């Protein structure tokens, strides 16, 4: 990874060196696109810098903001009219806050209980189960930013350690409280019978979050709406806690 980053930096410096050599001193600042999709600011003193990307943050009030590199901000709305968009249900009025990362999960205490028991896996953060004890859920937080494809595939390999026949059955991008997430459903056969795993993955400046709910395949049809409602309460609020 370090070698890759250094190589990319070297190529970037070389590109700009060639640009400045052929162009000479510029009379005013200008912004140019880079091949990696980012933009760079060229200054009149022959220096340059990559322009930071805008960050999106969610307030506890449920409002989604875009924070721009120039210190301005605006309200966020998805531009894809075909996207699946969900937000925190009014009935989910208890915020289960993470102690590891800048996020939380709004839950409906009439349907879900908080599991405060110690997990044998130190990476597990929040834990919860439904009143009928037929569905169990948890979140895992990692402070690093991880590719969602890598995260999804690694999760599949981890599940296969317990159930070799684990497979993807459904995948879609979904906007949850203003944040784009990857929703992935898997099926597997354990000793107790066929199981369904509903996973939501998201990664960004705040780190990486995996939220998962497990239930028996026979129960997924009647529990699907409750699980979707639960996942719709996932919020990322960074340093903003109003």
C-alpha cells in the first residue's frame, strides 16, 4: 500500500512538473481536473494542491449537510431520482450510540431490545435483538476507510468459515439518512438450519461501519419490514451532536 501511494504521488508530481514546464508562470489561479477524478488548484507562484472533497455529515436532528472545502455548507439531497431513499422512522425514538465511532442507531424499543452483554469479538460494537428473539443484530466499526467491494467480499469469506455454502442473494445501493450505503443480503446453511444475513456497509471520512441482522430463512418474510425499519435508523453524525 505504501509503495502504491508513493508511486501515485510521484506520477502526480511528474504530471504537474510537465504542465508547469510547458505552460510557464500562470497569470491567475486555475482549477484543472486530474485523471483520478480529483481536481487541483494551480497558483500564480507555481505551487499547487489537490482540492479536498466535500464531506457530508448528519446531525442528530436528521438533517444532512454538505461541508465544502471553502468552509461553506449546504443541505444535501440525492440527485439520483431512481435511488432507494430511507430515513429514520418516527417510531424509532431511542438512539443507541456507538462508543467506538461517530455514529448511532435509532431503534424502536417496542420491537427491539439492546443487548449489553460482552461479545467475544472485540470488533463488535452495538448489539440488539428483536422481542421475539428470532433476529439478532450487531454493528462493527473500523476507523479506516475500506472499499465496499472489499468489505462485502471479506464478509462473505468470513461467513463461509462457518457455512461454506454462503452466497449473495441481493445487493443494492441505498441512501440512509443522506448517506449512500451498500445493502447486501446473504443466505447460508448452519447446523440450526438455513439463515439469512442482512448487511449494510458504509465507508467514508468517518471510518467504516457494518450493520448486520441475522435470522432464520423461514422468518425473513415476516421480519423484513422490521429489519428495514431498524436499518433506516443508522445515522452518522461525525463531530456534530445537536
